[in-house]
C-alpha cells in the first residue's frame, strides 16, 4: 500500500472515530452494558466456580474474558448499520467520486473497529479489576485478550459490513444479529467451564470463533500460560479476520458495480 | 472556426440494471468547455445514470465517454481529479461540522496545511457558511446543506462540475438562492457545469444548452430560447367522451389543423392537445369542428405551454405518465412530485 493510501486510511479512520465520539449516548451504552453483564452474571453464577474446572479462584476472574469477547461481538456486529446509512445518505458515493484509494475506505472501517474494540476491552478489564478480579497472567495475558477480542471484532464487523452492502436492509441486520448473539455466546465457554458443558455443546464450542478468543485470552491470562493454545486459537482468529475482510472487500466491489 | 475539445463527451451510452431495467438506451451528450449544460427529464429518464457514468461511479454496458479529455473507463482516477460532484443526495457527514467536511474533502485531493485552510475559509465565506462552520451539519437547514454540498464539490477547483438535481427538495427561497449561486459559478473562469433537473424553469434560467431526456436517450437538444420558441402560443387540451379510432384520427387531425391559428394537433388516448396562437380564440372553432364530425367533448382547457407540452411533443408521451412509469419501474430514484413549470 502506498504512503498515500496509508495517510488516506488515517483520514478516513479519524472521521469514523470522531463520528463514534460525537455520539456520547452510544459510547456510554457501549461501556455500561458490559458493566451490567459483569455485575449480573458475576452475581448470578458466583457459586458455579465451586463445580470445578474453571481454573480460576473466583468466578469474576473467569467471567471477565467472556464479557470482553461477548462485548466485542455485540458492538461490532452492528457495523453494517453504519455502512448502510453511509450508502443511503450518499456519503459513500461522494467519496467514490474523489480520488481516494478504495482500499482506504475499507481499511478505515477495520482500523476504527479494531481501535474501538480495544478501548472497550480495556475498560471492561479495568471494571473487572475494580470489582475485585485477579489477572495472574499480568500485562502479557491482558494484551493477548485485547488483541483476540479486536480480531473477533474485525471478523464480525467485516461480515456485518458485507451484509449491509449486500442486503441493504436494516431489518435483515437486526434479525440476523438478534438471532446470532445469544446462541454464539452460550455455545462458548463465556460463562461455563468447558468441562461442565454438555459434550455436544463443547464440540460445537470448539468451532466457535468466540470460544477461540476466550480460550486464547484465558490461557494467556493464567499464571502459567499454555502458549500453544494461544497460538492455535489466535492464528485461527487471524485467518478468519483476513477472510472476512477479504469477503467484505469483494462485496464492496460488487456494491460499486451495482451503483 | 476552431472548436476546443468538449469538456464532456458521451457517445451511445447503454446501461441496463438487473431485472432488465433499461436506464440508458443510447445516450449522447456533448458539453462545450466553460458552458452550463442542462439535462432535463422526469425521474427515471436516465439523467442520474448518465451522471453516475460520467463521474466514474457506474460503468456503462457499452458506449464511450470522456470528461475533461480523460476516458472514464480507462482513466477513472484522472477523471476524478478533474471533476466535482454534487449528487442528488447530500453526501455530507452529518456529525462532522461544515469545516471538517470541507477539510477532509480537501485532504482527499491532496490539499494540506495553509493552502487547505485558505481554500476552506474561502469556500465557507463564498457559500455564506462561515458562521455555521463550527456546527454539525445535521443542524443545517436544507439550503445550507445544499450550499455545503456545492462547496464540497469545488474544494479542489475542478474543471467540470456535476450538479445532479441541485434544488430538488428545497423551498422556493432556498431554490432562488441556489440559482444565484450557480449563476455566479457559471461566471467562474473556465468552469464547465453539467446540471440535471426536472424543472423546466431551472434549466431555462441556468443552462446555455438543454437536452431533453426520455427513456434513456436525448430526444431534443438546443438553447432554451430555441426550444421555447418552438412552443410559441397556447396549449388547448380537450378531453373526449370516447376515444377516436385510428382512421378517424387522421381526418380529424387534418380538419383541426386546417383551422386558422392552429399549429399542431396531438392525440394521446382520449385527449387531444392543440397548439394555437391564441388558445381562447381557437376553442370555439375547435369545438365546432369536433361537433360537426360527431365527437363529444367532455372538457376543454387552455394553458400556457409547459414542460408537459415539450415532453408530449418530443417524447411522444406525457410527463406525468413518464414519471409514473419510471416510479413503478425504478424505486431507487427520488419520487418527489414534479412541479410542472407551466407558464414559466
């Protein structure tokens, strides 16, 4: 990518970040909702840790990575709504008639979503700390969790953008997201230790990218991380993110042909 | 005479959208540099599709087009540097301020630092947006947003400016103000403007040449004066009690055309439209002639020639029918009501 495309990516990312920050209600909700989850699930399931297999001393320690990943999913899966709005408003077409690099338009989405997810993840980690959670893996473990959550956010952000450009209907995005959010979350180790899950659920979870992000984060966050777990799951997420961004770039080209 | 290369030249553009919607069926447009050219037609006539192809957004199925001397298919990037586009929909970012919108637009064309600041200030002042420059665009009035859209299109001093329905949806006051802005723009050194509109009055007022577009092609082209000149006199519309057969039409047409002061007779279903030097004076003679051959008339109206008459004459169908057909065929274009500029 030329330096020109890089600068342009930065200009477009700035614009998107500013758009997020200028909607304080959205920012507040994005940060309050995870706090509510932490509080609700943290109290509701406090005792399940006694069943064993969680690998942490308290349930909150176990829960924080689950909420970080769940929030990365739930905030990025709406990215397509923004893209749809930009199409309907004519903003996307305005940019397409300028010499701006086509890659910069797409990359700005990815960078913005990655940065936003990282900030959101850090805030949840701090909230957990405030609530008494312990992170024995230290900074390295937390960085892995944030990176894994951002990669997962990229996957679903890119898929949501592709969906927005393809179907151009808010209802479809809402329907699919509502349908996916809870099953994807519960078919993972977000709230329950894998050894306590029914066998069939555990097998499904093995193929669930949410679970990969949680496993990578949790492994890295233990006192003695199993780095092979981190690498396989992290590698899987990276490959998936590349594939999803590729798909959304293809969809973007299809959109350009349909104008 | 030494004629300079055209600023815009489209030849035989054809474009079909999925679902067999023919948007363009052989569109030809030539715009001389430094002039204002108006594409006039109802929704779905192909104006916006033409603009999309000329501004590199869409690709034609066949045909060629050059803008500012660059081929839109082979060198879209060169075209993009040479053009400014004000699309039908305001593409301004509503959560950004007017200044931020202009700054980003300038940066995309490579403007930086003091030069960018100067250009943005200049445009804000020129389009009376200096006081609102620091406010988010979502709080702007329709007229302010439209002025910002035009400023966005001009940030890099383009050679060719495209204005796609620049005043659709504006209230009359904002429309008049926008007309004044466009008139001033037309005076800019060397700027070529291609304007699309469905208001006859707008094309008449702003464009040096007009092309009337119907069903994806140009049906007539000329200066506004020449087009209007051909429509001198009044239009008399008569609603018949029942339709006249083909054979009856020919003889009826002949007898009506023979009446003094009657220029042109057109049949459109149960309707007969006549152009007459003095409409009011012609009505009794017309009614008399119809009565003699036993054709009953339900209603007769006299009107100054309107865009509808231009349409009926050149496109062979009424403007309202063209709009209705377009609306049912293509829901993507705006379906705002057409203000027939009668007597303009």
